[in-house]
């Protein structure tokens, strides 16, 4: 590296990492400069002089010229403006019980009932939903059913009958089917563990931290703490290491930001993996993350990530799921114009058989997608995908992270806008660096040699 | 430093897949290259298909039953396998015939029904999860020398349940059954895995009428642009480099023959350096 290039690189360093261009993002690991190309989520090492030229560029046009010189521009772009239409549904969630025994301060479902009167889903609705899903798909396509609530285990009997029905129906036509459940854990019994194991459930337990913190955020409706009870109840689930997996999902609010302790404690209890997501929009505004809290969360996430890097290089497992997900997506170069499958390949069914873009849109007009009785409203679905395409979102259209982020959770964006962009980009910036630092050897250690081929 | 000296290294899978080394032609890129995956140089993937279903032997590239392993399927020989679990093994071939016109059905004398039989390889991808289980196989009721389009109402069919073979050996040690990275012995008889392999130098270069073997091998060499906007050069299969192109109509007087290649491919096939095939024309 010559002297000018070096000094150019150092002088530009403070700026590197800040969002500057819409098609590329620049980053460093040590003295090595890297370029992330939004189109196709491609990641490169650059030699010092080339990197310096990108650092010195002042606008998108200059960047585009540099990319062309390097042979990195492709026409047409990998993701076009046009939204896909008539996307077949491959996954549904069933709001099997729109009621809950907890009174979480920030719940999107407003303590389980989505602001309406509490109800259970009838067996009839559950089975009709399964018929609808299976009817939409070919036997060689895999499908997924998620049980959500409220608290789904309040309606255990329908949940079980629906699961058995769906597995038998899928088995009869040789179709692969996956089940998942998100539960608060307070009602789990030993029998559930056998059942989940038999059907290979992915079980997610919502836990917000250690006892004191958790109990403040996720008390029983009467106000007493739920932590002790959950840990006692989920014991039999954690013991299983066969077909089912139990992971913990922590909703992060300004009052439970000690992520590293939480992560270590929950992994210590025996969860298969632990992940965090910030509370960005709650119906009452309580528990929502503000700018400062998000900045603190980012710092805490990076701390967890750094521990992950150390552990991986030491050959130990450290199942911090935000990190493993980010690394997988970066490795493959995931690029998509949506944050999730909502309103596309994924729809939710409410207890009273209405279809919604996703579980959070139950009862919300903006996300209505027809009903089990009348069928999927494809016009609404197409219009949704058209409207929600990341190229139609501001400021996403020109954000370098747009195809990894997809524009943020539709529900949160519609409710509150996009307060978390710096957090999202900051996290991705760190994850890209971690990916580069780990290198092929680290990735093999983290995921096994299989990771080298797109698994 | 000019852009030409820039050094970039693709790091993630996505970047590696899209990467085109400097100086390489577009066809070296996986998405634009026409390259052979079967038959291959190291492994002929079609070998998997032949004995994919327990009891019968299929043509290696087709849905044609050419033999049987189990006496009870003896009568299936000469029949066509039309569908597995309702999924067709072949599809209608359509494509452009005249510029500016829409696609037409492309039938040939050998395949009046315009059947593309290549669906078997997609089918394998969809059925790998079903190894060791039975699948519903729809065959023609009668022997069918010509290709048959699945779903043709005029063709009588019969449906049998056949087992998808375990493609890999298993290790049954310690009570657990584990799949090994080793093809099952029952999948191929001795010689079958290699008998379909390519021999490009002796065969495929000559065989391939559109010179796509191998994709990055230039087939128009010693090219000199002319003042009239046309160019002069040699066909790489010409016996002599003369600077004037000979259309390869397989008149083996003027272009290399199979015999030449089998006997001495090392000397008749020539290196191309910087577009010039040695020795350059006088
Ligand atoms: S939500 Fe924010 S971070 Fe995500 S793509 Fe849009 S602007 Fe970028
Ligand atoms: S819209 Fe939000 S809550 Fe719904 S599926 Fe997408 S990310 Fe999840």
C-alpha cells in the first residue's frame, strides 16, 4: 500500500460505516478495506487504492462509475421494481387462542385478545385453514404451520387435533410439513414435550431476561411474576434434543438492556438458541425503544457478537441467534425486496377465520387478506406486495441495507415509522465485519463444513 | 493507479458466484456458460437415474424402461414411465421457429409428440427425500417406442408402486443408522458409473456441432478484422490454419476427423494463445 492511499484511508475512516451511498457500503476490518454491494448482497475485499477511491467518492454517480470499471454493475438489477403477483401461500399461522394469561406491558395483541373479546379458535376453523393451505400447494413443496396467540396452549386440544390432522394429511401425500409454536411457557406440561417432539416442533419461548426483569415486563394478569413458573414448566422441553428445538426470544425494551447477561443465563438454562428483538411499536407506547435505548441495544448486541466471535474461534458453541442468522444471510448473499413473507407466502388466520397479512395484522383492516370461508383475497394480496415493495419505501429506496433488511417489519413501520434504521444498519455493519473476520475457517467452526455450500 | 490494476476479492458466496475474473469471456460465468453437467468429465450424473426405482432399469437419460432387476417387472420393458406421484417425467417442447413469430411446438421424426424428456433430473431433486419409500409410478400400458407426452388421453396407462432406491450406503454402527457419503452399491453395476463419461478430446469436441465443448474454448481463431467490416480467420477444426474459414460440414478432408482425434488428439488439437492458434497461418 502506498503512503497516499494509506493516509486517504485513515482520514476517511471516521466516515466509513456511515450510510453514504445507495448501492454500496464501505467497511474495514483492521487495515483491509471492503465493499458491500447492495445488488445481490455481494461482499468484496478491495485493494487499498481502489478502496480509497470509493472513500473519496462524493455521490452515487461517481460510485456507479467506479463499479462499472470493476465490472461489478449488472443490468438489469437483480431486484426489479415490479412486485411479484399471486404468490402462493406456503405458511400460515393460526391465532389458536386470542387470549392470554399474562399481562405483558407492551403486547401487540393487547394482552392477547387484539383489543376485542377473548376467544378460542374452533377446531372447524383450524382444520379448514389447514385444508386451504394444503389445497394451495403441491405435494413436493414444504409447508409450515405456526401456532400463535395470545397464548396458544390455552386452546391445547384444538392445537393438538389440528397438528395431528395436518401431519396425517401431509403424510398421505408425502408432503413435508413443519410446525412451530410461540408460547409464554407458563402452561407447558410434560405431555406437551412428547407431543412437540413427536411432531418436530420449533418451540419459541418468550422470556425477557432474568427473573426480576422478566417479571416486571411479563407478569401474570394479576401482577405476580411468571419467571419461576416458566422455568419450572419448560424444563422437560429443554431436556429434549431430538426433533424439536426450544429457543428463547427476548423482546428488548429500555428496561432490559443487559443483553449479554441475559444471553448467557438463558443459554445456561439449556435453550437451543437465544435471540433478541427490539420493541419498536407497542399499542400503548409503553416499553417502546427510543433512540438512546436503540443505541445502547446496538452496543449490547455487538458485545454479544464479539463474545460469539471469540467462542467460535475457540471451537465452542454459542447460540446467539441474531448472529447466526446474520452470518448465514451474509454468506449466501440473501437479497429480497421484503422483510418477511407477510402478505406473500405467509398469511395468518384469526380465531374467527379471517385472513391477515401476518399474525400482528389480525383484526387490522390494512392487513386484511380475505377469510377462510371466502378464500384468499388475491387482489388485496397483490396490492399489498405492490405497496410494500422496498423500492416503494422511503428512505429504504436509497439505503444500502435495503435487500438485507427489506424495509423493516411492516407492522411496526405502519404503526410507528422507521425509528430503528441506524440500529439495523449498525448491526449489519458489525455482522459484515464479523463475517469477514471469521473467514472460511471461522464459518466452518460456527456452522460445520456444510456452511460452505449454501445450506 | 488505473482501474485496470484494481484487485478485488469476492468474499461471500453471492460475490463468488457472480464474479468474473478479469480477461475472462462472459461464458466463463456460471450463469451464462453453456457447460456440460451430464455427461460429465468426472462423474456422469445420469448414472443415478438408471436404477433410481428398485426393480426396473431406465435408459440413463430418459423415461424409457430398458431392463428389469425384478422378474415381476419384466413386462415393463419397452414401456415409458410417464409420471411419478402425479409429476410428469417429460413436457411439451415449444420454442421459436421463425424470427418475429410466437413459439411453436417443436416435434421431430423421433418425437412427433414433441416431448422433452429431461424432467427426470428435476424429479430426482424432488424425490431425494423419499429414498426407501414407495412412490406412484404411471407407465404406458403398452410398449412405446416413440416418446409419449404424459397426460395424453389417447394413451392407456397403468400405475404401480415402486420404491425409490436408497442412493447412499448407510452405516448401521452403534444402533444408529447414518447415511454415508458413498453411493449405494446397488445403484450401479460395475462399469455403469463411468461408461457414460465424456472423452472431449477424442469425441465430444468433434461430436458437438455447435462447438460448445468446452465453453471457454474459442472456435473462431486467427481472426483479422478486414476493412470492409468483415473478418477473416480459421475454424479451429480446420486441418490447416490458412486464414480463410472453412465451414465444418464434416467433410473430413479439410477438417479434423474422429480418426485423427482418436489417434493423435495431442498433436492435432492446437493451443490458442492470444487468439492465435499455433502455428499461425503463413
Ligand atoms: S428500514 Fe431503514 S435500514 Fe431498513 S432498508 Fe429501510 S432505511 Fe434501510
Ligand atoms: S410484518 Fe412484522 S410481524 Fe408480521 S411477519 Fe413481517 S416482520 Fe413479522
